[in-house]
C-alpha cells in the first residue's frame, strides 16, 4: 500500500495566459488531514479540480494510490476513491436520506432495479460506522444544513472513499454542528480515510490539521506540520504581509450624538425586551449562537421583519420602522448576511449594483439618468472601498467574494446612512479581503457613522468593535467593553450558553 493517496509533482496550469498554478509539489498521506489555505484566486479550486479529474494539468505528473494518472477524469477519480463534498453537497432534495446515500453506489453496480431493503441496510451500516443518527426515511430537503453534510459524507463512504475533499465545510454551521463535524472527521481518519480540508477559518485549520499547505498567486509558498505554524505566520504566507489585529479604540466625546436608542423591542418567539443605544462613531457588536434572534433583530431595525412592540428613537425622536422605506428615510442601511441571494444582482454590472438604491436621485432635469452623476457615485464607491476591478461595467459575478461584499457595502453607503447594520460582513471572504473590509468599517465609524456588526466570529468582533453584546434565546444577557476583555471572555459566555 502506498504512503500517499495523492501526489502532485511539478503541476502547472494556466487559463488564457493567466498562470493559475505554478510548479506545485504536494502529497496527501493515507489517513491524514491536510488543510489547504490561500486567498481567493490563489489556485485552491484549480488544484482540487486537477486532483478530481475536472481539469488536465499543462505540466507535471499526478499520482493516485502510487500510480501515474496519464488520463484522469471525474469518473476515474471516484473509482480511485476520491470524493469531493462541495458547498452545495449535490444531493437530491426530493429523495430520502437512504436513497441519497446509496444512489451513486447503485449506479456503479449496474443494477436495473432498486433494492429498497438492501439499500436501507447499507445506508444504516454506513451511518453507524461514523456514529451518525439520521432518519433514513426523511427527505433531504427537510434536513438542516449540518445533517445534509453528513449525508454527503456517508454517500462518499459508500463509494469506498480513500480521500474526501471538503470545500469550506463549516460556512453555514453552528458551533455545536462544527464540533460534531470534527468528531466525524476524526472518525474518518481512524478508519484510514484521508481528508483535504479547504477553509478560511484558521482556528479550524489548527484544530484539524496534521499538515498545512499554503498557496499564494498559484505558488506553493509554504508547507509543513501544523506544529510549525501559528495564526500570524499563516496569514503572512497567505497574503505576503503582516496583518495587525489592533482593535477599535473609541472614547465617547462630549459632542457625540446619540444616534439610536432601542427600548423594549419585542417580536415574540424571536426576540424580547431588547434595549441598547448607539452613538456616532461607535461600532457595536452583537453575537450569539445561530438561532439566538440576532438576524431577526437586525432585519427588524431595517424594516424587513417588523417588531410587535417597543420603541426606536433616532436623534431623540421616536420613529416607526414598518418597512425598508421607513428605514431608508431615517438613514438606516443594512448589508445582509447572504450577499449572493439577498445582496447582489450577479448578472448586472458593478455600476448598476451600486446605484440601485439611489437611482431616483441620479436623474437630470429631464428625468433621465445622468451619466455624469452615475459615474461620480460609482467612481467614489470604487475608490473609497478599494473595489478591485478593471471596469465598473463588468458583471458583479466576475469579482472575488471580498470585492462583491464591498459592492454591497457601496450600494448602501450611497444612501448616505447615519446607521449601518452589517450582518456577518466577512463570511466567505479570504483573510486579506477581511482585513480590508475591517479597515473600511473602522474608517466609516471615524466619519461619525454608527455601525452595528452582527457576527459569530469573535476575533472579528474584538478587532473592529468597541462594545459587544451577547444574545441568547432572543434576549441580551451580557455586554462588554472590548478594551476590558479578551476573546476568551466572550467564548466562555458562548460555551456556557451552549
């Protein structure tokens, strides 16, 4: 039996003259967990697709199970025991758990009739191997995200997986679900199955890895046992620069304006008796486990999820926010958690995405859109937010995740808000983009905008907020000044809540 399930030697790949991978040497040992990290565009996806037989390398050799693969394809990769669990899991929502687990296995056996009894028995045996307990008769569309992921893992095991590649597997999971996934991964390793784990979350990288590989601009810039690394040097290798986490120093001045005062805000079953204030120049963090009511609260403040009782005072006057127009009229802006489905028109241009909230203000005296006004607004947004693009007329889908997020922020900043609510502002973006977005948020606060950040990323909150409120089961339970605590205080609260 070979020591490595996968080995890459001198692999290079380019697309239309752009070098995606350059002379990559890489191997995954049997029964080990390797973590592949790098910023968006570093070459991670290209590397995975070469291993999976989706792309053919321009140069170099690919070895699977010790054999040189001269002709690789996705089917050949699966036959060799390589399985990829993508972020969408590629499951059949209208089929049962058991059917999804055994589907690929049934196809490869060539049987024309589906044996229900045998299929359930095989699915049950596979779940038992991983200590997983999910109703085999439940349709996948009814499962939470974490259980869908486990079904995808079980399906891979049914295919005699020797290597499971997981691409950003914890993006939509709660802390409890992440810990459950880690136990499953450990179980897989004990069964001799290798894991290639791709993630932006460095705490997970350190928790899971036996070995770390770091890509930057298509080159493998560092590799080694996890013991050789810490947070700062991984960030340096990924970005090529030192990123300092310095917090957000804030002292309320005598002329600081009380922008928002919330008293007794309530929406039964979602949040209850919410009380807080927000001054100009502040960055207030709100955190808690998924399901605590934090997103519903954010949407209520923006009129997307009307509250039943309580009051919101802006500039000392009570206002009634029944819909988003009320929020906009009162200079409140909201950047949603899911930029792809809630925040952007992916096929439309960067320019169109930025101006969509203020389009009525960009007309001339003939009530036609003013090209000059549009160019000024869009140009200012691109410059202020450092949106990396060669043209504002390119579709927003052509941008990286970090730049897409800046476009969403630019859209709402165009409304000239006094209060900006950001729901998980850096989810799914790489470390370099995350740092730039953090700098942008701090700069906005220094311009006297009041910022509310909703996030379960505790290091993020400690880096950009001056205050953090902990939320549990729809209620605020603790509030901290960030300068007086460290991350462990908040983490301890969240663990005790759990």
